[in-house]
C-alpha cells in the first residue's frame, strides 16, 4: 500500500515518519519511581518486540528516575505528562527522548512555552496527544457532541500553538474509544498535516474486546497508509499489546519477519488438547527470528491438507502426531513429543 508521506522525526536513535517502518509502542504499568521494576518490564517488552516505550511521569521522583531507567534500556524512552509543566521540563532534563503532553491541560500559554523552549534546546520531539474524553467544552458545543471533527480541530489548534512558538518537531496522537470515530478522525487529520501520526484505539478494553476493537480500528486506519507508530491499548499485561501490534502489522503486510502461527478450530475429530498445544506453540515460536508459517492441526485426517500453505506443521492423533513439511508428512512422533519435535526443526531450520 502507499503510505502517507509525513515528516521525519528522530526519537532517541529511532526514525519515524517519512516512510520509515511503523514502530510498535507500549507503556509500562509499573510505578516509574521503581526503577528496578520498570526496567525489568521494559526489557521483557523489548524481547517481545517493543520498539518505543512510554512511562507515566506523575511526580518529580518519577521524572528523576528517567535518567537511571534510560541507562539500562536499549529503546527510546517517552515521558507521559499530564497537568504539571514542570514535570515535562524535568523529564526532558533527565533524558526523555520524547515527551507526550496535551497542551490543553498543561496550563497557560507561558507554561506551554516553557516546555517548548526546553524541548527546542535539546531537539526533543513533543507528541501532542488529544483524546475524545478530554475534548474542550467549546468544541463539544460547536459540533453538538464529541465528534471526529472536534478531535481533529482540537489537535490542530494545539499543534499550531506550538508551531507559532517556533517549534515543529512534533508527533500527533488523536484517540477515541469509539472505533469508527477514531477512524474518521485519522482520515480527516491525515489530509491536513504532514506531522507523523501515532495511532491507536484508546481504552480499547480487555484482551478479547480490546484486541477486536484495535484490530478493526487500526486495520482500517493503517490500510489507508495512515500511521507512523502504533500502540494496541489493552487492559492487562503490556506484553500482549506487543504481540497484537506485530500481528496486526504482519496481517496488513506492513511488517515481515517473525513466525506466523495458524491453527484449526477444534471439532469432533480433535483427539488432542489443541487449544493448549496451539498456545504453547505460539509462545515458543516467539524465540525464533524466522520468517515462516507454522500450522497446528488437531487431527491427522485433514491436517496435512490444511497445513499445505504452511512451511511446517504438526497434527495430533491418538497417542501420536505428525510432523508436516510443505504439506507432506515428514515423520510420526509420539504425541507428548510433538512440541519438542517442532522446536528441534525450528532450531535447525535452513540447515538441510
């Protein structure tokens, strides 16, 4: 697909916008003041595929902790600021690679100007974030409710405020928990700005509902070439956000690499615990930097045929299972050894 051409922005050592690969973000849910816990979570997220991380900065202690966190991680660090402009300045001074603010809740123009001045001195990007839940009263009245048009106007007003202060190293984020409103807002703003866009469905929900809403919303947005970084917002372990983001990007053809797991739905022919096996396979393959498709099938009747489009697959039977390569049965193994047999093949992939 043809992607919207946006400005290039540098966050730490990572470039976004201007056709660079869409970066996957997440946010820690530890207390940022707890450096050990926060660094530990970030390192797990990095192993899962996180490329930019955001931390909440609600206190001065949290802002000061950023300098130590920054020393121990390998990806760009974004500080999430609400209300107190002094925290934004402190976060920049303690090493944040980007700050996220809503100028509307930072306070007076003079306070916003103080934040912009500090960011400009260090060339730190500012992400201007506007959520539907924080839309100004006058825009709600103007558009007779919370609307995509109101969200876009709010964001562009705040962008212009910062641009008028002589700074344009910006990323824009407009989010709503209403999927179709969020999609429309991104379609509108993409026509009116060249700043990179961070996209996501905010407050999407728990693992199931959140993934469905995010997949639909992000799919519709990204498939139009809109978006430079993404976050799948889920109520739960942020590792799940990374898994989902990677799969959304791969499904849309926006990212290659990583093993894709396909598995059949269970039916009356299933003779093994397919659900458990498929989950074990999905967890295991995350360790392997291979660009292949792995199939997990529940029976030996249709398994080989259904796994034809996969590079390798396993199918379970009564007491034994099949290892399948390119749609052909490669060998039989005891049922309890299926997972280990698959791991062995992946460890030695490409050697034959």
